[in-house]
């Protein structure tokens, strides 16, 4: 299966700043997803990112706060803008493998906002 | 509405004993069902899936799950638990018209005691 790498693995940021999380897949994939997860809790989908189109955001998430780029079929970024302590969470990227019908995940980015 | 329920927040099992982590679902049409495992400070790892075919599916690390259509369940099982199986387990479901998005259960913390 394709390998997905995500960086940074963790970061500590100041209130009001922005952080961009990168996700790289070693093969071309159509659909990528961005999630948020509080430690020990379930996943919440932020948005679906397809190459060549605007990301589709779930209820409660907006593009101004979480802009997403998908410049090609192997890469995506999620930016957490104007951060507040409430944005402290684990952010996960994933992609859908159409051949295997499985969603694979990056290792996650653990974000702490002070 | 599509949903997944993991009724147990935590399951405690003695090493060497069989384990079961429960999952029930509600989805329109035929479901695609998945189990993932998350070790501390790690991303989600795919364990197994049910799409069609044999109701008993085998996955990684000796895990298996049984699809029961009448009970709308997909319980995760292992005949003999290992301490290293201690982790957070997630059940997820996808409907046929879901645009590949997964609906996630709340997660079950599995603790295997020596």
C-alpha cells in the first residue's frame, strides 16, 4: 500500500499564529481527508480534499480558519489559522485507496497552543 | 442517519484470554465496515474490513471480526490477548453513497493485564 507521511509530528505554538501541516503520499491518490482528534477520543472530519477542486468542509469548520491546499495528487496541506488554545488537538491526514477500499492515515500532528 | 456505536468505553482482559470489542452500526444499504487501532501517540492503523463475502474476516495481528447483518454488528475478536494489544480501537462504517467518508465510533480502550 502507499505510504503517507505527515509533518510536523508535534508543535507548540503561540496564540494568534498559524501552523501549516503537510501530508505527502508516495503515490497518486484522488481523495484525501483531514481530521481532528482530541486525545483518547474519536475522529472528527474537518474536510475532504480532492485535487483540482476546493476542499469540502464539514459543519463547524470553515475555510478561513482551516484553509486546505491540494496542489497535486500526492500532497496536501492544512493550515490552522489564528490559533487559540481551543485548537490544541491532534490533526490527522488520510487518503482513500480505491484499489483496496481502505483509508490510510498519517501519524498525526499533535498541536499545543499556548 | 448513519451511525456507529461502540458501547464500551473500556474493556479489560487478562493476557491469554479471548477478547471482544463490540460495534453496532446503522447505515442505509450494504455497509462497508472497518476496524482500526491506535497506539499511544500514533496514527490509526488499519486492522480489517468487511465489504462482501464471508461474514468472518481475518485481519492483522491475529484479530478477526464477524459481520452479523441481522444484529447490525461487527464485533472485533481475538482468541488470546497479548499485553501489546493494549490500545484504542475504532470501528467505522461507510455507506455506499457516502463519498468515501467514514463514520466513526467513539472508540474503545482495550487494556490487557499481565
